C-alpha cells in the first residue's frame, strides 16, 4: 500500500527535514527515511510540514509516526477551536492563524479578518505541522529557526513555540490594523454633519468577534504549556511560552476594548440618526404649521355663505393676504428663533 500512497502524500508535504544539534541535514527525505535516520542516530528530530492533506494522504504518515486516530481526524476535518491535547507521548495543538485583508476604505469593507487552521503534532523526535488556509505559511518560521541553531537544538518543543509565537505575533499585527480602521470610523462618526451607516460598524464588529473566536480559546493551551503540562516541553522552553502568553493577553485586552468601542460607536450612530430624524420632524412640523394658516383662512372664506364678515368689503382680499403673510412670517421667525428651521 505504501507505494500507492507516496504520490498523494508528496503533494501535501511542503517540506520534510531532519535536524541534528540544531542543523539541518542535507538531502531530500521521505517521512519514513527521515524518522529512521533520527532513530538510528539516537538524536535530532524530524519536521514535516503538510498543507491541506486529506484522510488518505495523512494515513501513511500517521501510521509511521503512530499518531492517535482522533487527532488525525481533527487535523483532516479542520473545523476545530484552539486547543491542546495529550495522546500518550504525543502533544496535539490546534491554532487559528489570522490575516488582515487590506482595503481602500475601511468603513466599507465586507471582510477584514480571514482565519485558517494550524495543527501541530509534537513527539520526542518529530514535529508535524498541518496547515489549512492560504495565509498560514510557516516557511518564514522554518527559515528563522534554521538560522538560530541554538534555539532549534532545543528540539520539537522549540518548533511548537516558534509556531505559536508566529501566530500570536500575527494577532498583534491584525489588532493594530483593526485599531486604525476603528479610529477612522470614530472620526467619521463624530465629524459634524457626517453620515455614517450603522451597518458598516456591525460589519467591523462581526470581524472583531471572528478574531476573538481565534484568540480567546488559545489562552488555556498556552497556560498549560507554561505550567509543565507535558515532559515534551522542557523547562528552558516553558519560559518562551510565558512570553507568548503575555502577548496573547495583550491581544485579548485589545479585542475586548474593540468590542466595547464598537458598541459605543453603534450607540452614537443611532443617537445621531435619532437626532437628525427629530430635526427633520421639527422642520416638517414647522412648515406644516405655516402652511396651515393660508389653508385655514382660504377654507373659511371658501364656504360661500351670503353673510360673512367683510365679504363685500373693497379691501377685504388684500387685507386677508396681509393677515396671512403676517401670521406666516411671524411663525417662521418664531420657529427659526427656536432652531426648528
């Protein structure tokens, strides 16, 4: 069966490398050969990067590295919350990387935050990363680690830390970009005579909630890693996870602040809309009251009774027009003084 699986597996494998004493061994490795080389040497570890593998593609790797079937199923389905689980002598961690979508006008964006999924299997002599999504590349993480032999020599736990640190740093970048967008919205809302649609704020609020669903559940797994949840994470690596946890706390506070600020902006927009509608209603009411005067007088003198005051007076028509104009001008001035017009 293995020869049949090698073709689809190769398509999903982004990189497969053997690291000994923090240095990458030369050559191209299959997952079987890489693991065999590490165990023959009795030192080092294998790092395999997979991108969107299906069940058939990951089966061969799971069999070789003895991965738990439940964790493998989660890695294939890719609809998981951030979490950390322990299966015998293997750690399985799920993270949700995010990406900020740039746009010309922040207040009219339909989508600002895109999320993916990233799973990490950590064993004593291997680490396997499984990516879902186009914006969750780990090539920069691998290059940075390969340039730091001392860090890479700490083993698979160092790779897990680098991946988590990379994801949380992206959270910080996204929150800074969202903060700029919210500042732009805030200026727009509180600019006099500006028109701001509350729906645009609701769109931003939805994206902030999407970011919170990626950030908030990760706090528990990171805290476990700092507290010695598994012997696969040595003491010297735990301190690095504490730094990542601190950064995540900063992101969590920012996201909570964004949510509250957007709620306040919604209230401000609704209040501004209500005030504008009240001003429109007062203006309409004022003009309606002014128009009522000539309408009422014309209605009275249009009843055609024979005996009506001043009906046959020579100056009756000009007098009525003068009365109408006087009352209308007076009402207009009263409404303008009260700022209804």
